[in-house]
C-alpha cells in the first residue's frame, strides 16, 4: 500500500536536507536561514521570539538555544520588549540582512522550478492539500487511531 503522508514526510526530510546543505555554504543551519528569512519578511526586520516559535512550531527552549547561537554569531540582536518585559524582540543585523537576500534568491529559484514543471491549477491543488494536512492531520487522532 502506498501512504501519501509517508512520502510527504520523506520529501520534507529531503527538502530540509537540501536547504541545510545550501545554508551550510554560509556556516548556518537550515533552521537559522529560515529564521533569517522569516525575520526579513517582518516589519522593521524584527519579530518576537514567540512569533518565531509559532511560525516554525518549535519549543521555547529550542528557539532560545537557536537564537543564542545566532546572537553569538552576529546574526541577530535580542532585546526586551517595551510593552511586555517577559517578551523578547529579535532583530536582524546588517550581516544577516545580506544573508536574507541570498536565502530569498534560493527560495525564488526553487519556486520557479516548481512553476516550470506544474500548472498554476496543479500548484493550487497541492497548496490546498498541504493546508489541509497542516490543519487537520492531528484532529481526531489518538493512539494511532483516526476517530
């Protein structure tokens, strides 16, 4: 039997590996480069740590460690939010802003590759399937049983 979600998981791993390899050319991890790209698309090139956690569905402790490493590497600066002193604002440094342009070029190239191979309708259907899986895949599942 062919399991689509298994194939999707394997594809996600492969795409993550390819992005990690690209990021390694700049002494970064794929997650770090993804975070740089995320921040580059936020107002004033900054966001909260919580927004990063939500965007990538990662734990606070994992995010904290990643951001500490990025700060040490001179990619971001972190500061306490003015409105909520428990919240951290994360902003890109000028060096990271240059890397963000590189990441964006890579992502555009990958998107164009898909657009050359598949029609807009096929890509729209694929996006609908991905959205469904992201929203619904865990609803009603307990102990491996779909209810």
